[in-house]
C-alpha cells in the first residue's frame, strides 16, 4: 500500500512540474463570455451602412467615437437624421461614393414633395371654388406650429449629479484591459427597476445593437452619454426627456446569458469608469 501511494504521489508531482502554463482563472459571472462576445456591436470598418432602427448616436456608440465627430465627418446637421441604406464614413480620411448615396436619398425627397403637392392642390382647388374659410384654417394651423429648438439649448453644460442605475449588487467592474468590461454590471431579478443615472434625453431605445439586447442610450449634455443594456422591457422611447431617478426600464437578460444590467458612461465618445462618477457610498 505504501509503495502504491508513493508511485501515485510521484505522478502528481511530475504533472505539476511539467505544466508550462498556469491554470486558467475563470470569473463565474463571465464564463464563456469574452469582451468581444459581449460587445458584438463594435464597429471597426471605415464605412458603415445604416440599418433599420439605428440612430446616429447608436452608430457612434458602436464605433466608439463622439457623435458630433461622426456627424461632422458625414456633413450631417442637427437633429442628425439618418436613413436605412445610407453610407456613413467612420474615419476622417474615408471618402463616401456620392453616387450610391444619391440613389437612396430621393426616397425621402419624393415623399416630402408629394405631401407638399397635395397641400398645393388643395389650396388651388379652394381658391377656385371660393372656399376661403378652408384656406384661413390652413394658415392658422401653420402659424401655430411650434418652432423647433436645438437640443443644445435644452441640455445643461454639466451633469449635476449621477445616481446608481440599479440597487443590485455590482457583479463586474470597469476594466481597461483588452478583453475587459467597458462598464459595470449589476445583478438582480427579472423586472427589477432600472433608473436614469442623470437628467437627459433618450437618443436610442431598441434592440438593433447586437450584443446589448434591449438598450437605452441617454444624452445628458454635449459631452456625456449613458447606456443601459440587456433590459427585459423599455419604459421610455426615443426623444423622451427623463429625470435622474426615473424608472426607464426593467432588468432582464436580453442579449446575454443571465439577468443583469450592463451600464456604461461615455465622455465624448470614449468609455470611462462609471464608478468615478457615481456616489462613493450607496
């Protein structure tokens, strides 16, 4: 028996001595899920074709650049409207084929022109048959249309205060490593409330960004955006203004393998550590 034990011990020691690499360390909450897999929405190409449901903000988020720079590169002015099939340059030195863009753009122009033609025909018919009252009503409606203000007039210069987007336990923190997490993850149960971390405007609400599930992006001012991913349900829509502490979604597992909230803060398009902005004590 002693001889058998001695031989077995020798085999074990020999196996440990000949191992060339240390045993891998696996985080339980991220097992089988690298940063690349968790962020399949990342864009690395120089030209991108807009897909249905995307906004300039969501594309700039995926590309990791400031939305204003993306708009400037592509000569897009506020309110930064884009359309499916549109070619966007993601780098300054990229030249877009204007022929391809001009073939898809007229779809919107034709619809707008048809609407204007209908108004013009109605006005001419009213004048022809002497229906002046109808014309007067149309004029009044036009005068009552509100003047659209620039978003920059409504956003504060600084974010007054940041709040935790969830009461759940933090299960993964921010990392600058190559395969690190570019935000922080909160654990919880399906349906737990997700709140806005600061005042702002919803600039994206949907599931078009692969790897983020049901996602909300909130613009807080010209410098800061925040994102709330993997929700079960979205309780706000694009263009909605939200207040800090307002419930905007329900926690879920969309686009991932477990119930959690993935939360990010971006400063001028770049990821930052949310814990440097959130209160020190919860």
